[in-house]
């Protein structure tokens, strides 16, 4: 084996700067959730739909109402209270503090 030739300090520094990973690693752009444009107040058509369609559903929760009527969660909870006071829906189980689960009222 031939003896290695000693590099000068400048050559070593130049080689160290040239090597390496090259470009800096970029962070992945996380998956962004699509923004919902839900209503924050009931209009006439939404209210009619609420009184007509929702009492016929087997499962009635704030998330179901929010998804079907395109209203926000607080309006959906309010709608459940209104429908319950009118007597068109019935609670499935004992009152739960977080998730309100109702069903249609069977006559």
C-alpha cells in the first residue's frame, strides 16, 4: 500500500465544507383539515328542515344534526333541546353530560 499524501489545512477545510448532506431537510407539510363553513344562526329553510327531517331519524345527536343541516355544534345542541321540549324526540339513555343521544318518538 502506498503511503497517503498529507493534505494541507486549506484542502481539509475545503473538503469538509463540500461534503455533508447537501440541502437542509425540510419539514413535511402536515395534512390540513378542510374548514367547514357551518351556519351560526337558523334561517327559515334550515328550521323547516329541522322540524321535518330530524324527528324521523333513528339516531339524533348534535353531530348528526350539525352534519345534516350544516349548522355549528351549539345550534345543534339547542335544536335537540327544542325538539325534546316539543316532544317529538326521546332520550335513549340517562342524561349524559357530554353526548346527547336521542331517537324518534314512537307513538
